[in-house]
C-alpha cells in the first residue's frame, strides 16, 4: 500500500517556478547579473516537488513500513511493540527504533486506508 503526500506539495512547484522566473528576469533585466540564488533555490523547490511526487510519503508492505523523508526511515512491522497517537502524528516504536508519521502530510483520500492499517496493527499487537 502506498500513501501519497497531500496536495500541499504543489506549493513547492509553484514557489520553484516563481523563483526561477524571478531569477531569469533579474538576470536579463538588471545590471548586476551575477545573482543566481533565485534560480538555485527555485531548482531546489522543484527537486523537492519531483521527489515527493515520485516517491510516496509512506509505503507499507507485508514486512515493513517505509517513510520516504530525508533520510528514508524503515521499520519492520513484526518488531513494532508500541503504537501511539500524539496530536497529528502516529508514533510506532520497536525496541531500538521510533517512527513518526504525520497525518497532515498524507493525502486525504489515502488517510482512511492508513488508519484501517493502524487499527489492524493495534489489534494484532493486543492479541500477541
């Protein structure tokens, strides 16, 4: 199961395009043409958008949960011994790792699937 990022990632695309446009405009129409920072930062915003668009926020397989942030975090499902909910985040813990998954970064259409998965995982933890 793959959980997408929310639609807020398109803000990175818009900011990136605006920064690059501003950088190109200032390069051609200002006398000091050595300012490449807007083009650089705009490219970074577009790179973040592409990364978040291609790699989904959370990928869940039968064996593991992977959060595609920087750096990626992987947690084995069979080792999870605690599931908590703190504010807008789900916290999953093993004996040596902790994973925080934010509901605000998930696509609203994928949120019910994730919450169903968490409920099933909580039931399996209580039974074992």
